[in-house]
C-alpha cells in the first residue's frame, strides 16, 4: 500500500496518511500490492509490509486478510523462519 507524507512538514514530525480514502483507490492499491508481493524477495520488506497492513486504519478486514495470506505465503518461500515467527507454524492439511 502506497503512503505519502502530508505536504509541507518534515519527515520526523508527521505521521503517515493514506494516499486516498476513496474506496476505489484503496481497492486499486490493494490489487497493486497483491501483485507486488509476488515479486518481493526481501524478507525484511515483506515483514514491514505485514506490519503496515495491520496498522492501516482504512483497510477492511477482508482486504487485510487477503494481503496477510499473500504475504505469509510468500514469506514461507523466502524466509520460513520469519514466517513462523509472524504467523506460527504452517497449517497441516488433511489428505
């Protein structure tokens, strides 16, 4: 999810705010982020993204869960140890 700074302030004094609160823009950002997750190979970047989606106030639970699942799936490939620390051991599926 892309975020920007409020204009006119220094970075150290301002909190992040979402680019747009419009639901359509937010959905476009969610879709773009889902596509970007598959390209990320950096475990630290995936971990930061995981933290950011849980902090984002405008995300609906469905979108948050969708992003969380995609991040955890990618983390299990890139860095299983970080994935286990964030989401617990992988779920076992019955055969």
